C-alpha cells in the first residue's frame, strides 16, 4: 500500500509552522552569545528599544519568574546520588556557557526591524577560559562550567557486575582492546525549528504552533516548569513536521519565550529559525570517548566486555540525555552475542558546548562501533574468520527470551538466519574476486560486518481514541507525532484491518494538546508499537461497544452477534448491519484505550559494507551495502524500506563525513552547511535488504520499531570495512568520520 500522505505533501499541500498565517504577528529575533564562556557585565538595550517598530526587548531582567527546563530522565552514581543538574534558564543570567546561548529577545513589527534592533543591543562580556572536550573537562584545573558541578562531573555512572568481569578477564585466553572517539553530530532536518505564539484575548490563553515530536511533553514542561502557568492557559499544536530525528522532542527556550512575549504583549509572536541557529543552539549528539575490551576463552567464545568512557553532555543536562550515552550503550553493548558478563563505567562531563541529547540511534551507534570493532580485532588477533567468530557467539534461537548481563530481555530473534540471509545477498563467494579486481585498479577493498539492534517501545504514555463518525469517516487520535515516517498510512492500515474498512476513510488526528488527552510523542522507534497497539485496543473496545447497539438494531441477543469484514451479523444468518451504517444510525461510535505494552521490543539486523579505498588520496567509495533485518511482523513493506534507506543513509553520513567540531575556544567550526558535510545521493550504493521476521511477543501486533536500527549499524559496518581494507598497510585504528584526509594521514603515518 502506498503512503496516504504523499499526494498532499508532494503537491505542495503540506502545512508547516512557517505556512501558518498570522496577519499582524510580531517577529522575534534572538541575540546569542558569541562566546563559549563569559561573564555578562552589562546589557545595554536603550538604543534598540528606541528603534522603529520595536515592541519589546526581553532580557534576563524581565524573565526572573521563569523557571528551569528540566531533564525528564535521570542517572545515579554507585552511591545513589542523582546526576547534577544546574538550572537551564530561557535567557542567560550572569554567565554564558556556550556559543549560541540566548542573551536577549527582540520583538518587532517586521523581521528586518527585529534584526536591526538586535544589532543595536550592546552586550559587555568578560571572556573566560572554555573547555570543549569531555575528557579535558574532567582534568584537574579545567575551567568550571557550573559552580554546582565540581570538576565538571555530571555523574560517575556504572552498570554491570565489575567482579564478574574482572574474573572473566583474569581467566581469558585472549583480550581484544580498542579505543574510539565518536564525533559530535547534528540532526540536519530539512525544516528548522520555529514558534508561532497566538494570543487569544477572549480566552486569555496562547496557542503555540511549533514543529515538535509530540505536544504533550512540551506542553507539560512549558506550563509546569518554565512558564509556571495553568495548563489550560496554553494550547500546543504541531502540524506537518519536516524531520525530527530526536532534537525536536525537547522543549527549547525560544518556544517558552515566544509564549511569554505573546502573553506579555498580548500580540501574536512569530519566530522561524535560521540554519545557523540550528547548528549553534539545537541539541547535538554522540560526542563520546571510550576504551573497551573483550575477553575470549580458548575456543573463541566471548566471556566478558568492559567499557570505560567519557560522555560529553555539553553546557546543560538536556531533556532525555542522562540515559542516552549511558542506558543507550547498556542496551546494546553485548549486541547479538551471548556474553555472560559486562561492566560499563561512564563519566559524564559538562563542557562549554551546545547541550547533547538524542539523535537517531541515541547512544547506540557509538556503542556498536565499539563492540563490532572489538569483534573484528579479536578475529584479527586470534587468526579467526570474522564471520565464523560472530556465528560462534550469536545468541541461539532457542534461548529467547534472552536475558543480557546488564538486565535487558531480548524478546525474539533468529540471528543465524539473519547472517545467512545477508551473506546470500552480498555474493559471499564472489568477494575474493572483487577484492582482486580492486587491487588491479590500485585500490584496497575491504568488507565490514555489523550485528546491530535497538530497544524500542516499552515506555509509552498514550491514550488513543477511535471514533466512527456519522458521515462514515473514522477519526483516530494519537499522542505520537509524524515527522515523515508515514504514520497516517501505518495507523490507517492497522485500523482498517481491525475494523474491516477502507484505509482511505481513516483520518489520523495528532499534534493538539486540546484534542488528545495524553501522549509521549514520537521517539525511540516506538510509535507503531505504542500507538498502533493502543489504537488496536481502542478499536476492539469500539467493536464491543457496537455489538450491543447492533444487537438492538438487528433484534438479536448480543451473544449471537459476530463482527467481521466491517459488519455485525447475526450468526448463521445473512442479517447484518455495517459498522458505518450503525454509526450513521446512532450518531457515531467512540472508544479509547491506554497504552498497555510496557515491555521493549528488540529489532535486530546484520549489515555488510564493501568499500574501495584509494591509498593515494584516502578517498573511500562505498561500493556495496546489504542488510538482513528483523522488525517483527511488518505493517507496510514500503514504509519499512523507507526507514531502512533513511536510517542507513544517516549512519553512512556519520561514518564518512559528519563532524560538528569546536575549536579550543569553543567556537563551532561547522556553523553552516558549507562546513558541516552531509551525505548526498552519490555517496550511497543501492541498498540490498531483506526481512527475516520473528514476531515480538511483547505487543499485540507482534511488531518491532525499526526507525533507528539501521543508523545503529551503518557506522560500525563501514568502519570495519575500511579497517579491513587498510589492514595490509598496518592501519588498525581510525576515529570517525572517515574522511579522506584522516585515512590518508593514517596511511602516511604507517609509511
């Protein structure tokens, strides 16, 4: 089934925040810090306030009543102490802590007037020393980001059984070791953020229209924590969204300040983000440095894994980031392998950089690079074939549900079948010939594997509603939020199958805090698990409610009524009434359900990348990329293919080119798309993929979330492929991204 959204979106019918008309709205501009760390000595706004069209200049002097933007997850150290979380206020007070932090807001009649006024604001700074790398921030004498966080330590986090790991390493026949520095990345969505705050004088409330990954978290934090207003005074609406990938989930200062300005001025206020602001001020991701070790017995079986690392949190603790580098790693660090013991130790650090939070993968891509590099290193060290070593250690099919040493429970899988399937799609037997052909052209060819997985679902707060209206339309209300995934298609298919109706008659309602009671938004590859299953339960409730009404209409006992193919029928007869006719007769039917699937699912995959490396230039050509994946029962193969193409593309970009790097003074060197390389179509070969499904027992649909799975695997597969290609040259280590310069330098260093 093709996507139901596409005709509207492809013909220009999309309605994004910037498309929402608001005649007479004021325009907002934010003045941001040019310094990574500085004391704010004075802010002189007199000249700016007197300029034509200026309605307001808002500084920290005006926002004293506004509160902290809190994290909604937490981590603790071994003593049970919660992570340190200094206040994160909408406008900086006294000190700025990263380039791009807001110092003032300008509101004017036109955008040009707002820009002119922003340039007229005079801010006197006292620049201070900055620290940008997490490991440097934890060193003695490093500049402090927050007085409340001695040594810049957010949390000293441990997970696993250190004693069991120590014992396994002491008894190991071999230990493989790797180090890794994961670069910081950006989301790069096509639609930047924005906010339109519209004042309703009669209702004395504001409607905030903003691109987000779910209105309910945003609504709650804005009302309860930042603005400190009753929830009924704010309605949050999200319409079409041009990509999210994680950073459109957190609340941001600009959204709070737009609402604050609208309430203060009793005028509509509009702000549309510029691309450079996305780079400077939206949450970043990854930024981990770690060393890891894998213990093997004499037969090549993995016995334990250990990771020591530093996670860079940026200047503040962002919304869900406490559990991104920590819990994200813990969920996948043992991979598809039966590893009896594991221990992780991450020190989380404040730095003078933009806050870090979830981007597609959310802590798992960097963890899987560590793991899969360890497996290849172990194969190299012990003279084993990397495929055979992986096969030897895969969790067997009959071991599910499988408990990992870090406390997670994998639901289902057939990992050996995944390996067979992906090898079949890559012409395993022909690889040697392809390698020789590359050598004849002066190139190095390599092949890299990545066994990868994700934990999806299990955390939802969702109330889904299904209504069959008298006009024959079915309205389904969901607390998740599509940003291009195809929710309107997937949900319509699920409901159509349950209700026996045409998917075209089903309308999905999302993104409105007034119309939808509760929702957790979209993130963690969990939407179809949460909303799809919850809608199914709501549909089942509606069918049962309609059974009694149908029995009355058909003059039969409810026990004699059966529902199938969209109609209620008296069993054993041809007397029937359709669901749509019943709704028309009764004025409509409606039911709702709460999310009841509280256990994660575990989509898995194995990817193989083949690359050619030019030793003269360091250039990498990704020649082949194949994957076998297990996403449970598949709702829509076309949507699945789209998620895989997009996810592997994101991972390939992160492996080969993406790097949001700061200089030593905290200036972002990738503040525009001229300096932040993103992948293009020419960087990808055709993706050859196949599905090897095992239904999940953890939800009523048997599905597993797949949006982030491919992004988790691609960086590891490509890293291993490049290192395999360069093994003959003695190159054993490369950090991401694998740019030609970095590869060439590594080759030159060996020579």
